C-alpha cells in the first residue's frame, strides 16, 4: 500500500515528497533486519531535486522501540530525519499507529487526560533539556480530537520550538565535545613535548659527563708537564645544528686541555662558546 505525505521544501526550491509503505505482512522480517528493539517499522521514501535538477530518492526507516508509543516514535524519528513540519509529523504518527495495529503494544507511558496536561508536562520536560520527550507530549496533545484552531496552532508552534531547542542542544553538545577533544589533543602534545625535553636533557647530561670523563682519561694517560700552557690532552668533536637562516650547519672542533687548566673549566668554556647550555 502506498501513502503519500505532501510537503514543501525547507530550503530554496527543494521539493520533498514522503511516501510511506506500511510493512504489515513483512513486519517480523523487517524487525530482524533493523534491530531486535523495534516493535514495528515504517519506511519513507524522501524525494528531492538534486543539483542537476534530477530527482534524488532516499529511504527513511522509522521504527517503534519497546519503550515508545506512536507519539514518542514519531517525535524521535521525525527529528532524526529532519521531518519537522507539523502536518508531516502527524502523517507519520498516523502511519506508525497503523503499523502497531494488532500488536498489543503497551509501553509504560503515563497518558494524560487533556491537551493542556500534556502541554504542561512538555514545558517541564523542556526545562530539563528533554526536548524530544516534550515533543512527544505535544504530539499527543495535538492528536486529540475537538481542539479549536487557536489551540492547535499554539501546540504546533510549541512542537516546532521543541525541535529547534533539541537541535540547539545537540549543537552545544557537539561544540563541547570538540572543545574537549581539542583540550585533550593539546594536553597530549604538551606531555609529549615535556617527555621529549626530559629525554634531550638526559642526553645532554650524558654527553656532558662523557665529555668530562674523556678529558680526565686523556689527562691521566698524558705525561705530567710543569710548563704552563703545555697540552696534556686533545679531543675532537663534530657538531651539527641550525644556523641563523635555519639551514643545517656542521663544524669539526678540537678541544685541548692544558696543564694549568681544570677539566670542568675547559668543558664549561667550550660549551659556552658553542651555545651548549642544556
């Protein structure tokens, strides 16, 4: 059976037509395909004009979960698939009700007596950021018989506000998630930088220690000299780094230890002259 929802485009000249196929005889098969939590499903075919003007079709499946009644499923499904105009929401509600016929589905939902009571509960839910639950109560309210046009118009506006507030709430949550991810990324980068700095410092300290030990070893192996200025030991180094222009530079340097000098003094003077401060 083919049912058609009339709709107008939400942006520019986009046209939207929603066709609903009620899955009656194939309900159990459809439930198995879409998840064990669905009591019943309906499939909508959304058609809109593409960039080249050709029609583009998209299947939309809305299922009724075990804890949902028709209104709750309609509120959630319509919001998730951007079916927001009130008349289309009510059409979807009608299709879902038909799909539940004969299923003895009785979710644990407190039903109220009047549209006003549903509107009041919807307002309370909205204060707790439960906008889809509020939308479900507003759908239950507007689905009641005997409402005058003014009340229906008011409920319809509240329903649109609930969908709008849910969208804003979702966007805020997404923004907070992105901020948290960025903060975590920065903290990770800082930790890695600190670890790299500690690693480099340890390497520099090791190099410094090795440098002093090598000078001391050479000094011990050299013959004693009384003359000031006599070279006791000499060590050659190959240094690499970046110049002022950012290009890589390298240099071969020899360091000498004289009889009148202290090993630590020679090491300090050499590192100071070459900008080795770590």
